[in-house]
C-alpha cells in the first residue's frame, strides 16, 4: 500500500459546515410559497450540491505508490506512471503533473490535504520543475537576441532597465486608487485616459522586452498588466458614477474604433508567447480595450465639454437607498426638458440627504464634446 494523502480533518469539518449551511438555506427556500413548481428545483439543486460537497470531502485523496501516483476525486480517478511524467508545475492553488504525451494530471486545492507541505516537497524532489526550465530557456533566448545589444552585458543591462521601468509603471498605475480618496474625480479620469497610452508606448518601444502580461515563474519578461488595468477600471467606475449620458448614438462608432485600435496595438506588441494562457491574455486584452474605449470616449465627451449648460428643473417624486456591495442613493425625478418620462437617478449622498419628496432639483444639461448629450443633477 502506498502513502495516502486525504483531506485534513479541519478542512473536512469546514466543508461539512458549508454543506450544512447550504442544506439549511434550501429548507428555508422550501418553506417560501412558490408561484411556479419549477422554482422548487433551486432548493433541490442546493441540497444535491451540499451532499456532493460532503461526499467529495470524504472520498478525495492522493495515493503515491512505488512507481505511480493515483488521484481520486468525486467524479474522476486517474493514475499515471512516474516514467510518463515530464515534470511538474506548482502553483498556489494546484499542482500540475505534465506528461510526455501532452496530457496532464491536475491536483487542485492540494493545500486541503493533510501533510500538504510534505506532499508538495515530495513532488518537488521527484519531478523536474518545468517553470524553472521555462524561465531559464526564456532568459537564454532574451540574452541571445542581438537586436537588444551587441554583447550579453548590453542585453542584461537592457533587461534590468526594462524590469525597473515596468515596476515603476505598475507602482504609479496602482497608486491611482489613492486618488479616489482625494478631491474630485477629474484627476482619476485624466490618469485613466492618458496613463494606459503611456504603457502602450512603452511596450511599442521596448523591442519586445516589456509585455502586457507575464509570469515571473516562467518568463524574465516584465509586464504592465497591473499598471494599465487599475487606471482603466478606476476611470470607468468614476465615469459611470459621475456622468449621465442622455444619448449614446454618437459615441458607439468612436468606442468601437478605439477598442479595435487599442486591442490591435496591445496584441501585436504585448502578447507574451513565452508563457501559457495565450487565450487568457487575448481575453484580457479584449476586456481592457472595451473598458478603455467606453470610459475614455465617455470622459472625452463629458470631461472636456466646456459648453454652457442648459438648466432644467425637476421635482423629486420619490427617494430610496439601495444597499449592497455599494450603497446607492436614488431619486425618482419628474419629466424635465428632453426627458419625457419619470426616471430614477443615482445621486451623491450629500444631495440625497439635502432634498425631500416634493422638492425641486436642477438638471445641468450639456451637448457633449462628441455630440452625445449628458447631464448631472444638483440642488
């Protein structure tokens, strides 16, 4: 019999408590009158899920034999011979044993196992570290690239400089979070609009030394993902919160063109082919391009619109506070100007607390720099 690793007692108790909480929740749902019998499927699914969690916690194990390793999960059972293993990759949440055939065995959440540190150490001692091999190969390829310098010393110096630039860029980009707590949203919008362009320019002129995404365990190439994404996401949040677009018609074409241009440049200059997850990188680039285009074009239309506003008045018909991950202060306003229907507006806490039902608020309506009308509500 080989060495057997099962879920630790503490984690078994944890999973059982989770399953018990799900079961109780399902029983509560069953007591709520349902207008349609099909809705009874939801508590049934939850009950089945809680049972599967318990069964998996009791059944899941890894067994090491003299010449093979066996991984048993709820719906799978896989055994591989040591001679078939090309090497291992150890991540925070899982261990992957890659085979010579191209297949692999993935042991997920291995930290749930009793003596998981012992198991991880055994894997490291038994199999080649493929991440370390990839990292060494990637460094060799970079240092052989004559376009980066005539000597190895020149290339090493440029690689070091690229890492310093990427680190500084990511630190400054992440610091945009701090701007949320100071003053108005204008600095955040400006940083979100222009700072990603700086990152793209850095990638373009880095001669392939700086990429959009990376993995420090497998590649020596520094990357700018954090420094680009944080300003873009923050700008998008601020733009959505501060600007109410009355009509988007004139913005869709600039948004689509901007997203296409940004994606094309980032793809051809920032795609890191020295690491796995090419599809994930492309997906992240698409999301980045879409968010940047939406937030950037909207901010150009509104932030740089210096036209004099047309002021309308609307009556507060109702108000409510919506709590959740984010607290929203909502006013239901009467018709005003070109708004020919009642509409619920998300306003700031100060404005919400200073008006009552029946009061009048002002609507500052502007045409927009890109001819997309927008407005904001004030007292």
